[in-house]
C-alpha cells in the first residue's frame, strides 16, 4: 500500500511541474506564425508590413535600440492597454483598436514582431 501511495504522489508532483514549465514557456514565447495573422489583420495598417511604420508617430520596429528593446511585460501592457509616449504625435490604441484580440493573440503577435523585425 505504501509504495503505491508514493508513486501516485510523485506522479501528481510531476504533472504539476510539467504544467508549470508549459505555462512559463507559453508566457515567454508566443507562436509567431499565429501572431503573423494577428499582425496582418490588425497592426499592419499603422505599423506596415516592414514594421517601419506607415504613419507619423508610429515607431520603427527595426531600430535595434527602439521600442523592441523594452521587456515583454512592458510591450504586452502597451499593446493590451494602449500606449502614448510624452509629446507623441499619435497614441497606440488599446489592442490596436481590435477589442476581439485575446491575451494569447497578444503574446503571439509580440512573438511575431520580435522574430520578424527584432534584431
Ligand atoms: C491606429 C494605428 C495603430 C495600430 C492599428 C496599431 N498601432 Fe501600435 N502603435 C501606434 C503608435 C502611434 C505607436 C506609438 C505611440 C507613442 O509612442 O505614443 C504604437 C506603438 C506600438 C508599440 C510600442 C509600445 C511601446 O511601449 O513603446 C508596440 C509594441 C505596438 N505599437 C504594437 C502594436 C500591435 C501588436 C498592434 C496590433 C495588435 C498595433 N500596434 C496596432 C499605432 C498603432
């Protein structure tokens, strides 16, 4: 009876640790392929296919010391809640103006931006 109990306890522990790793990996690296379609349906109108920005006031994602130097946490907050830098010509709308975007979409689109434009 005792060994059986021990095994099942270890199994539960193992499952817990595995799911912890899985969620940490998800938070750090979204799916850039899925993020591409989010970018192309919502962000591209202002940020452009090249990531250089189509409108005055939109940052160039390709600058090595530009906005992509910020942390994932900061950028996810900026995308989710909107963002306006001091003296900005134009604010970034929350979720790029698309309220249908999920948290997962935002993690994915950030992964796409980093892989496509990040240096
Ligand atoms: C209506 C135009 C517009 C759309 C659509 C838009 N953005 Fe932006 N975005 C901006 C502007 C303008 C800024 C710069 C704002 C500022 O610096 O005040 C910006 C800034 C950013 C930044 C930098 C934030 C920071 O902390 O410096 C990121 C990242 C970003 N946008 C991602 C996205 C993503 C992802 C999408 C699509 C989900 C998106 N944007 C859609 C206009 C837009």
